[in-house]
């Protein structure tokens, strides 16, 4: 949001600067046209003055001027006018200073002519004073304009440099955040890979443990069946009351039909399995012993009598059966716990994988946003760099136009003031000359 606000402010500033630059270009073009017109007019004026001087200095014109010399009755007036012209020329010379002035040269030339009209010279002085005032006013305006433009350009430059510094810091922050987010995504992805491998290893281990449990359980059941068969077989002989008949085999439909027609199919199945006990186990059985390995026949004895030691054998079988059942229960308990632990591991792993995947998605979204912000900052920075370059070019143009005036403004102003002061004093002298001429002419008329 802050960057969007900054972007809007920057866009508004750019619009205002572009409008100001366009208006400034128009004003500069108008001023250039006015300056070209002034230069052309001054050139025409100087040409006219040069032509006038050439005409006035012509030999025929000088001969004509000699014929128009005043009568002796006006000699006193001429001497007075000569002194005034000399003073006026002195004032104009003092006003000239070190700067060449065609207007002062023209006035000096007019005063040096043999037949001069002070009224015309005074008018020329007035015109020149007005021209000097206008030139000074133009210099004042241009001086203020140049200072203001250079100040604005300098302020715009500082603002652009500050903005570029801010954008540089923002881009650095974006790059740092992107590096951090990308490292986090890489760590999470590696964590998911490690988790998947751990899950696969745990699954393989669980499968091996389960297969081992199934094998062991089958062997234990086989051993129990053999022991149960052995105990039942001993009970049949020693304890007939505890003997249990093997379950009858359930006949199939075909066997029942065969039996109904008088066939004998038997109802008790052959025990089969290990030693015909019906017990099955995944164990290797050694081959039958050969006749050579058979023991010698036992010696013949008298009448048989049931051994009382059978109770000890049956007790031992019961003890072994009980131990096997305990071992089976412990194995079942361990298998159940192992399966529960495995299922919990799978559930926790799935939850962690889902959480990490969600975290990766969130960070990838943040990376996309940061990349967009970074690109916007780069675009804005490029635009500001272009503005700064344009600002520097415009500042150079203003310096090119204004440096001479700014460096010489005080001198030019002082020179003009000195020039106007001399002109005003010359005017005062010439104005006094007109007044004396009127008094002298009246005196001569009264004498006649």
C-alpha cells in the first residue's frame, strides 16, 4: 500500500513537472523570438545611424553647413552653446565607462556637429534613458527567472536523488526478502524430500517387521498345535477322560450324495501336517533316517504297566504350551504397538507434509508479490533516472543561457546606473543651454 501511494505521488509529480517543462519551453521560445527581434531592430538602428553619419560627413554636406553659419550677432550665444556642449560631452564620456555604447556615440556625434538642435539631443537622451531602463528591467526579470529556474531545477534534482536512494533501499530490501523466502522454500522442499524418504524407510521396516511377526506367529501356532496333539495323544492313553476326539470333517454335497448311496468316505480326516498332527509350520524338516541309523531293537520285557511318570511329561508339555502362549501374546502386543506407532508416524508425516506444502505455496505467493514489487521499483527507478538526466540537461541549458547574466548582473546594473546618471546630467546641462539661448535672443532683439 505504501509503495502504491509512493507510486501515485511520483506519477503526480511527473505530470506536474512535465506540464511545467512544457510551459517553460513555450516561454523560452517566446523570449527567444523577442530577443531575435530586438537584435534585428538594433542592427537596423545601427545601420541607419551609420548611414546618417556617412551622409552628415559628406564633403558637399559640410560645404552646405558652412554657408549656414550664424551671423556675428549670435557669436556670444554660440560661445555659450559650445561650452555647454563641451560639458555635456564630458558628462557623456564619464557615463560611457568601459562598455561600448552606440547610443552614446550617436549622442556625442550629434553634439559635435556644428549645427545642432539641443531639443533633438535631449529627446535622444530621454529615449536612451528609457531604453536603458527597459534593458535593466529585462535583466532584472531574466535574473529573477534564472535564479528561480536554477533553484527549481536544484530542488527537483535533490528530490529525484532522494527518491532514487529510497528506491535503491527498497530494491535491496526486496532482494533480501526474496533470498530469504527462496532459502526457506528450498529448506522446506528438502525437508519434504527427507520426510518422504523417512516414511519410505519406515514403511519398508514396518513391512519387514510384520512379515517377521507373521512368520513367527505361524511357527508358534504350529508348535502349539503339535504340543496340543501330543498332550491329547498322551491323555488318550494315560487320561482317557481328558482325551478329545478330533473334529469330524464336514461333508461336501458330492460326498453326502456318495454316502447316501452306500459309499464309505470316512468322517475323520487324516491329520496330515507335521507327524500327522495337523500342525503346519514354515520349518525345514530333515530327511528320514536310513535303516543303518536305526537304533537297536529294545530288549524284550515282561507285561506292560502304565508309567506314573506320565504326569511329569504332561506337566512339562503344559508348561511349554503356557510359555508359547505368553510369547504369542507378547508378540501380538508388540505388533499392535508397532502398527499403532507406524500409523501415528504416517498421520504425523502426512500432516507435516501438508503443512510444509501449504507453507511453500504461501512463500511462493509472497515471492511472486516481492518480484512484482521489485520490478515496479526497477521501472520507477529507471523513470526517475531518466528524469534526473533530463533535469541535468535542462540545468545545463539554463546555465548556458543565464551564467553570463548572473555573473555580470551587478556590473551591468552598475554600468547602466552610471550611464543613466551621466545622461541625466547631460540633459540637465542641455536643458540649461536652451534657457540661456532664449534669454540671449531676447536681449539682442531689444538692443536692435
